[in-house]
């Protein structure tokens, strides 16, 4: 197996490359159109065929050219349902996506946006902006706080303590943590009731959104 993390130092956004080298197949999690030359070079370097493009969430209303750019990679895109109700390619909760001899499971985890999904592979859980509540440079406030609480407490914190959590955005300069760590120490979820969490989110939503600096 081959696993690679790509980090955009300006935005803090993270992209993940997973590959079954024996089968020559790979998937990309949360790739960005601006990185196409680098992504294509990584795939070519190891002679990998891109099997899936997996998106935990997107901000295509802001980055309108992103879908067309990602289409240039030539692989099916898996993401949550958009506002028209289109579930994307196999983006439904519980879908199983094969690549080589490996399997990735799709888990619906709305909250950061109403259509967010996460991807489970082996002992790793790729959860995009779910836990990085204020770290997304394009949207620093969760769109669906009630759903966010349910997704984190019912779908993430119920995983085994050792499960590795990979974010879509850096938070405090970190890309990976564990379920045990987040359950104990997360500033917005640990030790709070649902009502207390929602009160925190309501206060957050009342704050002005700073303009992006990049």
C-alpha cells in the first residue's frame, strides 16, 4: 500500500492519496483543481490508475471551476447529495467503493455542510471539516450545527479509540488524531451537552466572518 498526505501551506487544506500498488489503483480524497499537475505527477510516478475522486465536502459555489478541473483527472467523483438531490456517484451512506484489493466505506456525516460525507478505510477515518469546526478557510461556521453534533457523537465518537482521524483542514497545525483524543479533548464536543454545544455554535454564528487572506 501507498499513502501520501499533501498539504497546502497557505490554506491549510489537506489532500490524501491512497493506492494499492500491486493492483496499480489509487483514490484521491479531497483533491483540489489547483493541484492537478502535482496529482498527475504522483499518479504517473508509480503508474497508478485513478479509481475514485472522493470529496468529503466542497465549496463549488465559491470555486465554480473546481468540478471541471477535477473532471480532467478522468475518474468518477463521489460526494454527498447537492441541492438538487443528486447523490453523486455512489455517495450514499453505506456505499462501498473498491480499489485494487481494498475497500472504502462511505459514511454520511452532515454538519460542516448539510451534505458532508466521510470515508472509512482500514483503521482510518477521513472526515473533512467535521472536527475542524472553525478551520475551513472557505466557511468558518458550520451550516448545520444540530447535524454536526449528531454526526460527531453518534458516528465518530462511537468508533474504536484507536481509529485515526484525518481532517480536510489543519487544526492547530495537525492533520491526524485519534478518536480517543478527540473524545477527551475536543474544544467543542468534549464534556458538553448537546444544548451547550448548540449554544456555543449559536454564539459562533453571530460573529462576523473574516475575509479570506489568500
